DNA sequence: TCCCGTGGCGCG
DNA sequence: AAAGCGCGCCACGGGA
C-alpha cells in the first residue's frame, strides 16, 4: 500500500474505484468533499484495509455499485456502516425535480446502468481480479477517476438543489437499502425444507418417485376431465382449457379464477382446486425448493430501486411473492427467534402526513385507520373504508370503490387534493415527485404522440378516445406514484435505522454459533426479509425482545425523519415467533 | 431452437 | 369478486 499524500484525518467520504493496473484506489475526502489524501493498494489487501478504517472512522464508502463491492467484503467478514451508491443515486438525481441543474449528471450516461446482476461463477471475485474480468464483475463504471468525477457531480447536484436536506436523506436511505439488500442475501431467510416438503406433500399429495404429477394434483385433474366429459382435455393451456369449457357448456370469456367462480357447473370446484395446486407446484414446488433453498437458507436477489416508485424489485426466486401458505417454512434457527413486523395501512398514513391532512391523521391515530374513517362518518363499514381508500390511491372510477371515493373527498379534502393533483399532472404529461424528491419518469414518446395527434383538427373520434384513455392511465400511475414512492421512502428509513440498532446489539458467542454457516454479522440480530411494509428479523432468543423494541423504535425514527412533528402514527404488528406463519 | 407476448396468479 | 396502482414468474403458443 502506498500513500500519495499525508495520512488522512478522519475522512467523511472514501471514494473507491479500480485503476488500470487492477488495484483499488481510494480518495479520502472531508465533509466538504475536499481531498485529504489518496492511495492505492493491492486488491488482496483491500478488505483488511476497509475493516481497519471502518473501525476507526466509519466513513461513508462511495462506490459505483454496492453489490459489486459489498458481497465480496461480506464474504471476507467485513461489514460497513454506511455507503453512497453512485449508480442508485445517479438514477434518483438525474430525474429529480428538486435538482435545478441536472445537465452535468445527465451528460454522464455511462451511469445509467441496469441494476447489477450477480456475477457468473466464472468471473473472479473482487479481490482476485485481473484485467478485464474486473469490468464484468463491477458492471457500471468501476474506474477510480470516473467514480471521483461522478461523486463530485452528485454532490453539486444535491447542494444546489431546491432541497438538499431531502435529497441527502433520500440518497442516504437508498444507499442504506443497497447495503441491507446485500446483507439479507448473505444472511438468507432461514427456511426449513422439511416443513416446506410437508406442506407440499399435504397439499399436492405424495410425489411419485418416477416423476409425473403428485397424487392430489393428478386426482384433481382427473375430476376436472370427468366433469368435462373429456378425458383428453388440456388443462395447462389457456386456449385449450377455454375450448374444453365451451364444449362442456361453460361459456366463460377467460379462465381466470374470479370468472370461473361465478359459474355453476360441476367442473368449477375441481378446476379451481387444480389451478391452485398447479400454481403451488410450478411456482414453489419441489423444484423451487431444490433450486433456491440451500443449507437452510432462502437467498433471494433483491433489487433496490428496481421499481420506478423506489420500491424494491427482486430477481429470481420470486422473493416478493412468497405465498402465505409457505410462511410456516420460514423457521428460526434453534435458539433463535423471528421478529415479524408489518406496518398497518402504511400508504394512507403516508398520504395523510404528506398532505398535512390532520383529519385523516386523526382517523389514523391508533391501530386501525379504517375504523377511524368509519368513526369520522365518511362511510358506514370498515370494508367500505378500505375499498374507498384503495380507490382513492389507485384512481378507481367505477364500481363500489369509485362510488365511495367522493365521500372521502368531502371529509379529507387535503389528502384527496394531493392525489387528485398528482393524477391531473400525470394526465397532462407532467412530472410528480415523492416526499423526498424521487421524480416520476416522463411520458413516453408514444404517449405524447397520441396526445398531440388527438388535438389536431382532423383527429378521429377513436384517436380522441384513445388519447383520453392513455391520459387517464397515466394519471392513475402518477396518482399512485407519490404515495407508493413515499411509502417506500418511509420503509427505507425504517430499515436503515433498524439495521443500525440491530448491529449494535451483542453477537452470540462464536461457540454458540458453531452451527451457523452465515457471515459474521449474522451472529447479531439481523434483518432477514423485507417486503414493502414488512420486515423479518432473525435474532438470538435472548435478544428477541430487544430486537422487537428496536423495530418499534426505528418506526418512530422513520416517522420523525420524514415528517418531523406532524402527528401521524405508524403502528406496527409485531410478533416474536419461531415461524413466520400468519394466522 | 430461441425469443417474446399473453393469460393467469402470487405478493404489497 | 374486481375495481384502481406497482411488481415477478410460470406455462403456453406463435413467429423468427
């Protein structure tokens, strides 16, 4: 390791990148972004160096892409407190309406990279890199000079924006999410394959050794074919199934569950059963179990910022679609517990706070926001309140939901004005932003063409109708964007604070952790799963109560961080249990 | 043979 | 029941 200048004095930021010769370079910056020192080192010594600096200063590590760097650091036993993910923050800043001069950011399109994809096995690990393999491993610009330049652009964009505080919070939260996603992947979700197998066997029947469908699935198929009077009916092909139904006199337009359920015919019951079992088999059956659960852990690939609203997406394993039926297979290790926590009605609470709607915030006080709405007299029943609120946030215009929404408009004018305004802006082709400044994408070229065409004198009625429909579609998107996106920001702030609290708790002794195969940080209570408004923490039994309290405390912190003193509750349902089963 | 659009359904 | 938003994955089938 060589240092090009004098020893650093407590760097706030450490910008990382590789150099042409395949080494890691680091620029140590003070809080103002002024360079304190710069150094390069052999990749083989990188993890140890990070560990040392982290213990001294816990700087914010600035890198092009968290998965590319952090997965290998975790594998080397090094956990960090904070980072700045240039790729994720670039995506936010290039589009944010709060950024008044985005020209420099937008002039660096190399940073508009797709989310990192897990490296192929054949690509050397970060610390074994040589030559071009590094580029494959690191994805978007991995070079040191590019990282330094992009970080300077991002700092300038934030500090000259109309609200640097919000963008600092948003970029910090987004970057914390990137760390959490990698840590959750490394730790994995504790998964009991034997329980999963038992559930599959109970529902699908015994699995034939020779392959072929399990017994209960096969018997459901037989009953369907018998009821259709068609021993050869194809059940897995929608067109074939539809034709077979028509031949049997079931005149449906689709084979979807809800339409089938309206029919009265002997085929309906076994067909719905077959579809349910078939879905379980193909989505989360034995093949899924063998592919995705190893050593008692399900390791999904989370994609932070993968949804335009800022929600996370996932890639592989269907991590965000785990069916409730299988939650009993999520099992704490021996001597450990799961803390399963979700926020009750996160989105309407976020809406109340964003809009400063004290009437809706009053209704939200306490456990059940929908009960509060009933108490306000807006609607008669809890079910109506739920339908009305969902309709308000999603833009329902028809049916019961569309009928109930106007009642909310009278009782909660500020909250409704916020979503109605967002919809109007979207219909006009404009941009909307979340509370912290994540801005929606603009309309597509095709959308704009359709709109301008419809305004021309010789536009046909069909063209005008289509333009109106597309405008309404976009209005529903922007209406929901502000709420869904701000809820995602709240959830990121919640998790980021929770992560810090959990990491500060004592780890189990290595002797007690002999059976644990995971990374070192997973000897502490740690996040194991996240799904929009729910987290699962895996914690040693002795720390389970403290971890549950940390989940609560973090929610209070998130509320204060985003909404200051505005009086809005975010009540949690928190359970400490051995399994994640919901009753 | 592979790619892509569609229907359907799991999650929030 | 869906409706009204955001996703990912599977199976199928048609086209390249």
